[in-house]
């Protein structure tokens, strides 16, 4: 279902397939979010190899064991990359404003809780797992703050309502990640 949101966004952004900007933006979103999905998949595989389970309830219960493992940092980085690409966090923040090539109803869908908040939700779910890891919270604060500041500055120089909406959405996502 994670990747279905990437595929759905690709189709929505590229709805006007006769426009080159729509095709480029659709492909860009698919590559960024699909690549992030592969990183997340690798992180989940490493969790399964480390703990011998894919049950999130058990992973949460055994989070101290996961944090103490030698794979903890690569797992956390892969999960964050997966979440950051989906929720348009710095340095992957560029794809969401470019997705405004989609028709207005599709753009509204992309900026709703349906897709981009999925990465924020994933970070919130894994917060209990990685909370004991030194630097995890600081990393989220740094990347969330950077995303918020960059998007806020971009919103000030944006032209058009859709561009301002896109940047304000990215800034809001940065705030949410920072608050986690």
C-alpha cells in the first residue's frame, strides 16, 4: 500500500500526459518516492534479520534490542529516508512543489493527508522504536526545521496560489516531523 500511493500520485501528476511538465513531474515523484520505498523496504528487511520478526508490536517491545544492535543506525537511516521521501522532507522536498503540474483536484489530493502525511505517520510509529537511539530525535528536529525554513522562504517568493499552497504544505510537513 505504501507504493500504491507512489503509483497513484504518478498517475495523478501525469494526468495531462500531453504536457511535458506533467510528464517530468510525474516521473520525478515516482523516482523519489519509489526510491524511498526501496530504502524503507531495505530497513524493514534489516529489522526482520536483526530481530527475527516483522511484527511491529514485537519490534516495539524489543526496541532496546534493536537499538543495541550493530544494524541500528543503518536501519534508522533507511526508515528515515523512506519517510523523508514520502513526506517531502529536506533534501527530498523538491518533488512536491513540482507535483503541482497536476490538475487542481489532483493537487489538492496530493497535498491532503492521503499521501504526504504517510511519511510523517511512519516516523511517528517508529518513534517508540528509535526513541532510545541517541541522535534520532535531534535528526528529526534538524531535518524538520530545515524543511520548514526552506519551504517558508520558497513560499515568500512563489508566484501563484498553487505554488504557495505547495510550499506551505512542505513547511507544515517539516513542522510535523520536527514535533515528532
